[in-house]
C-alpha cells in the first residue's frame, strides 16, 4: 500500500505540474472567459451601431407603443414624404424605411433598404410587424385596450397528473427543458474529459514501456500496483482539473452581469431533483474511471508511444458514438436509439442522464443502467488487471487484435 501511494503521489505531482495539463486547463478557462464576456469582446472588434429604421404609418393604428426602440434598433417616425425618406436611405441616414399600410383588412409592411439587412435584423423587424398585425386584427373587432391586452397575454394553466404509480411523477415541460440543458452540458463534460484523460493515461503507460523505464520500475513494484497507481493518479488529476474549471465557472457566473447569468443557471438547477444530481455525479465518475481502465490497458499493449494513437482509436470512436447519440437526443429524448444506448455501459454515462432529466422513466431504469455500468467497471478492472500483468512487459507489432493474440501466445 505504501508503494502504491508513493507512485500515485509521484504521478499526480508530475502531471499536475506538466505544461500540457496547465495549458489545457488555462485553455478551458480562457474559453469560459470568452463566453462570459462575449458581448464586451464582440463590441471591441465589431462596432455595431443601432439600426436606424424610419417608419411611415399609413394606417389608423397607433404604432408608436409597438415599435419601441432599444439598444439594437432605433425607430423614428418622420413626417416627410416616402420619396424623401428613400433619398435619405440611399445617403445611408437610415438602414431601412418601413411603410405600414392597410390591404384587404390586413396590415401590410413594405421594408425598403439600400444595403440588404442581415438575417437577424430582418427577423427582428418582421417580429415587430407581426405583433403590430395582431394588434390591428384585434382593433378590427372593436375591442377595448384591456380586452386586447388580455387576449394577447393570456396563458393557459397546464398541470401534469400521472396515474401510473410504477412510473416516476410526470415532469413538467420546464423540468424536461432544464433536464435537456443540464444533460447536454454533462455529456459535453464527460466527452472532453474522456478525450483528454484517455489519451493521457494511454500515452503515459506507452512512453514508460517504450523507454524501458517500466522494466526497471517493475523490479520493485508489482504490475498490479503500477496499474492501480495509474488509474487512481489520473482520476485525481481529472478531479483537480474539474474543480479548477468549475470553480472558475462558478465565480464568473456570480460576478458577470451582476449575477444575471447565475440566476439563469439557478432557474435550471431549481427544476432538477437531488436524485438527478446524484445520478449525474455517479455516471460521470464511473464513466471516466471505465475509460481510464481501458486507456491503461491500451497503453500496455503498445511497444512505443508512437503506437498509442492506433490503439486508442476504438475507445475514441465509442465515446464519439455516445456523444452524437446524446446530441441527437436533445431534439427528441424519447427515441428507441436513446433508450438502447442508455443501457450500454460505454455510452450510458452520456445518454442516461438525458433520459433521467428529460423523460418520464421508471425509477428502476436508471438504477439498472448505473448497476450495469458499475458492474462493467468492476469486471473490466479485474480482467484488465490480470491482462495488464501479462501485457505490460510483452512487446509485439501489428494491430490491436494481433497484439492481444501475441500477449496470450507469449504468456500462456
């Protein structure tokens, strides 16, 4: 046990001080900072002034309360002729001239431009016009202002009642939407951590084996102890990076925009249950450990570090498949594809949290999936530990299958 912790401590210190780990962590932090301050950064490089829109009202509808200016668009209501406004449009005093008129008891808007508008700007103006059209239609019914406001702003009261006691209580739409966003985030985190640390543990074992340093180390340390030190050491390293990145993210959410972003995150978290948080943490931890075991096993198969990318390919492809299945489930988390992959241990860590958060599933289903994942981790650990003792000092060439055959041929 003493030798194990010495190896873990040495590995952890070596990796946490490595330039690659520091640079990768700083890169993640920089990406978070850019996202948090994107509006300010965008303002430095892109000088986007508010759109100047001249609106000509040829109807009986009062449009001033509808077309309200904001920081992105400035509406004005000049009394000049349309021809004069078009001339000013050519002189770039306006970005667009909107002429609102009536046709067949409907509102009609002609948007004149000299320089074509961007898609977002076109959509913004169109949304204003569509709302004005609704107001116009209501006024044709001779309703009062209060009655019109009640029609436009009335919302139905929706409740969910689940009569099947064997299924978890039905989630509301808001809860499912929050579950989708949270699961999408969790899937991305798992995917990137797998990609980073699967590569790290594989290349680390491969480099020690290729330099023959592992042969000298295994004189005083059992192969099983070395295998365990790699798994535990890299797991601690992953947790360290996790704490740094999410600690920084938490601070950014609290301090930027006077905490407005944190309030949005809180609104999502408030819709999530404690059981969901438990499952997310459990699936996250077990999935990372599962791929670290696979990575250590892959590293023991190669004879030099240059071959590491070759043996990692199957693991990377499986993680990629799980990631894209999870992405497909964001649009519809109730498909049979999502259900199947939520039980496969290599992909359940990314897919099952989506089902837990965004669908109404029986309580037993995530328990079964988590149990399968935990059992797979345990079985793979035992098998890999036995295989690692054979393969770590065996040198061979060829593909992954050929290397495995060579290990059994030499050691049996």
